[in-house]
């Protein structure tokens, strides 16, 4: 169980869950015996080539059908945010039966960090808050919405009133000279990667160090809060030994609260293609401005939730976004969204690259009946 109270998938068999509880007035440990069942080997990813009629044209598409409940996670190169790797390499790392490229990322010379939302093992690993996200819940069902993620917390010391804090980025490198409030989790790597600003190291809910202008180490059982520019004053609210907690709130683009509390894996990209079985393409309303999304035709990757709750992974060599939505409707999608495309478009199934990506990727969605998360 990680520092956020999320049970990380482990090997099948008998084990114990240890829950550490720390607050201003209590510190203790709870130990529970549990039996972990292995994932069903009956889950199969089924690949197929199809010719689809949409919008008065025919398109050759590649699909991979994923049964409802097949284990899924966000695949990261070397299990780290900010690196790149080939899609087949990511799939191999997680022992995936199927994989598709995920959210957009910096692929033109900068640090290859993602742009969209990423949730892995129930922990927010990146915040993008643009476009549409797909989320997978513990019960095997999937959600799709214009997800907006916010993280805020409290810090308190014995005998003192609690104070609030917040971050609006996770595992992101700040622009030099700009204001930022960022959380760094172990998925960032061993250190935060910069030396300008104030860093608060939190382990098991307790501040272990407050440092300035140092490349702080990220504890495996916690995180680092980093403040710079006009947000650096927030660091003064923390001191060694302070108790820290935080909450994650989920809203849609209109500001309405949505329940994503049971989501363990999510990828944000977009735009939305299909909503409740009907064409629903409006990229400008989701914050997209690039002609590659608004008007141009290009290689596309996408993901759909079908009527029976199963998942369909799809790629097409060239389509406008409207055509892409029409293709998804023709395939029977109940909900569907676009993923990163162009040279990033890649689809993998059962040991083969169905659609080879034209470059290494920063993230993917990976599915496996025998996962190595």
C-alpha cells in the first residue's frame, strides 16, 4: 500500500497489508492478512483489420478488442515520467498483451514530458486538464469525461493550527524564471531534477526536510512539494516534523464535481469523438488550437468504450477529427476519444506491432492478463 492509501498490484498469494497512520495526535500501524488472486488468464486481446464506411468514405482501420475488466495501467518508460521508449519496449516492460500510445507529449526537442492527465495505481502522476480523459475503475468499468484535477492539502504541527497548501502540476519541469507549485512522486525518478526553488520532502505523511536551491531526493514512500517564484512563500508553512495530507478533487470542464475516486488508471488526451453513441467532436471547446487537431487529416489513435463495457483500441492511417469520430460511431462505440497521433500513433497486440509508432513514446495504455505492474 503506497503513501496515498492505494493498494499496488502484487503477486498472487498470501501477504499482509500494513497501514501506517500518522497525525498530530496519533501514530500507529495496522496489519491485515490478505489473499491476492491472480488475474484471469482468460482475458484475451483480439486484433483485427477492418474496412469501415464513414462520412461517405471508406477507411482501413486496425482494432484490438479488450474484454471488460482486463487489467490495465499507464505504461511509462522505465516506469518513469519524462523518458521515452518504443511502444513494444513499454509493452514488454509491463508484460502487456495489448498497448496503444497515450497522451500528447513534448516530442520536438524539449524534455519529453506528457501534456495530459495521467493516473497510475490510483495516484495522480501528471496533470494536464485539457481535452478528454478515460479512466478505469477497480470494478472493471471505464469512464470518460473532460477531467480537471486539483490537489490541495493541509499541513499541521503539534499545538498549532493547520494551514493550507496546493499544487497545480505533478512531475513536471517548471519553465525557468516562472512561478510554479509542483508535486514530485517516485515516478519522477530519484530526484526532482532542479535546484532553483524551495523543496518540502514528505515521507509517510511527515515532513522530513525543507530545503532551498537543492536537487531534493524523492522518498519512495512519499513525495516532494516544490515551490518557486510567487508560490515560494508556501514553503514557509512547512517545518521538519509537520504532518501533511492532501485531497484530490475531480471536476468536468464546466466545474461540476465528478466521482473519479475509484479510478486507478487514467490517460487524458482528446478531443472527445463519441458521446452516448453519437458523434460529439468539438476540439475547440476542449481547448485545442492546433490545425493538426482542428482541421487537418493525419494518422490517428483512439480508444472507445463499447456498449458491453469492453474497450476497443483503434488506429487509422489518415482522417480528420470529424471523420475519426464517424469511424468510431460506425465501429459501435458508446464513448470514444482521440489519443496522441501522427508519428506517435502506435498499436501493439500479442507480441506484434500492429501499427508501428514513428517515434519513441513517453506513455501508453497497457493491458495484460498477467501484468507486471
